[in-house]
């Protein structure tokens, strides 16, 4: 084998790991054996770990960029990439590091997952993909579909941010704005009618795409390669796929004998909802909750999933609820350090500050910032837009002093 060959061997249920399935086709509706009316159990991808190439996690010149570097521990990469991953760890002082996912090709962490899900669509022989999203996921899916030569249908809403709408139309996606509650039934119907591969969730509680979170494992690999194993990782959390992917990546490093521990993982959900926090509090595998008003639209989820429960429980972490005010303060802190983040993307730093910051840490801490500030629904308008007469020094002074 070469370093770019996938070692994926099949799918297994998170509800009961003894329940296994072939690698193809990807089970886009979770485990058909263990799921029931109250909870949908996801499946995950299994690998021939005994065949992982020596030195896969060593840093050396000339390594491939993007998911190709980690291909043995990813599902088959049938779709071409865009150089996803390889995002910087930016120090923020006091042993704190920001993993800035806005540096991905479409400015968010979703590029890591869509390289994998679009590859699944290609591997399954689909002519197109369908996705329900008014944000980062849709923009990224459209980009990777265009790169692979697939059609893409995006079920969005009237509140799609301007930057996301521009992404979708530039990539030639078919954009169908529909009421939020109608998106998932329509997604299932389009998938059935046209044979398009669904890359969004289709189940009552969240399972998502079978292969998707495997793409998020690369975050853990990169953090380890640059920093080792941190004491903790704080992550903005909606459905919990990113959270699970980072946990699984570190768990694989332990299983392979590369390191001896997994960092504590802290999910950071908007206080207006928080299905993962509710599930952990009530001892449930997953649950749904009502969602109040929040500007963190990208992670304002009513539906949780079992993946997030596994990640927090197995890592010894905790589920945090952060307010819009805490996220706004965190976003301002990031901006003061030269990092412009979407409000949702600042939830990880908000959770870290809520926990007491460096006083609560026992080593380096990573906060994942998931997306660019361009992705917010209401782009910030600051200051004054009227032209300044360069000869009017008093006005120049006034504006400079006001900041």
C-alpha cells in the first residue's frame, strides 16, 4: 500500500459496536439495527489499525497537503481536495492556543467534513448531493461538489448570510430557500427522487453522515503534531460531529500507542438551547430541546446526537452553555488579537473564559474557532462610512480617537 491508501474496513454502530456493516454503501440514516423511536444511533468507520504506516504522525518535509496526509485513517478520498486542513495554531497567551479554522478553503471547519462526504457521494456513484444548510455546511458542500463535478442542491432559508449566499451561487449550486421545518423532509424526498447523496442529517435525533466526522479527526492529528496532547480542547458545538471527530482522533492516537491520553473535551453550546448539555444532565443518549433567541445561528441546535455524548463522557470533559454576551466578548477578544470569527465560532473561547481561563488549566489549552466573521448573518457595521475630508484634521482626529 501507499501512504495515500485508505485502511477503512467497514462501518460499526455506536449504539452497539458489535453490530457491523460493510464500508459501502455509507449508512446515511444511522444504524438500522440499534436505532429506535427515541434515539438514532450513528455509525462510525472502522480501520485496519494494525496496518497504519510507521511515521504517519511524524513531521517531515514534503508531506502532502490536505486530507491526503492522513488518508490511511480516512474513508477513501474519491473526490479531489481543495487543500483543506493544515490550519494554524495561534497563541493567545497564558498557554492558550486558537485553532483558526477560518483558514480553510471556504473559511470554515466544514471543509474537513465535506471532502469526505462528497468523496462518499462519488464512491457511491451519485450524480449529485443534497444538503440542508443556511451556513458553513452548505457553502462548503457546494465547493466540494463543484470540485468533483457533482450537482449540488442546497435547502437554505431566508436568513442565509450574504457571504454564504455568494459562495453557493458562485459554485453553481441549486439554492432552494424553504421554511426551516420543511428542509429535512424535502431533503429526504430529493434524495429518494433524484438519487442524490444526502450530506446532512436525515434522522429524528442527529446521526449525520456515516463518514463525515472522520474528516474532523484531522484536527486532532494536527494539534498533536504541533503541540502534543493539550490539557483540554474547547469546541463550539451544535450537533456534536466536530466534538466527536476530535475525540476519535485523539482516541486513535492512544490506541496506536502514539500517546497515552486524550484531552478533556468541553462542548460549548448556546445557552438558548443546548441539547447535548440536556442529554448529559438527564442521562440520555441524545435529546431535543426548545431553542430560544440566539445570534449564534450556526450552533443554535434543537436536536442533539449520541456522538457528542460519547465524546464528552469518554474524555472526562463537560458540556457548557454560553450566552450570546459571553460569545460576543470572546469574539471581541479574538478580534483584538487579529482573528475575526463568526459569533458561533467564538463559543469555544467563551467556554474557556467561563471555566476560569488559565487558572483552571493544567497544561496548554486549545480553543477551536470554526469560521470567519464574514459568515455572520448581520455583518458588523462599525464606525462611520461617510468620506473624510483629508484636510479636516479635526474630523480625522475625532474618528481616530473614537476608534
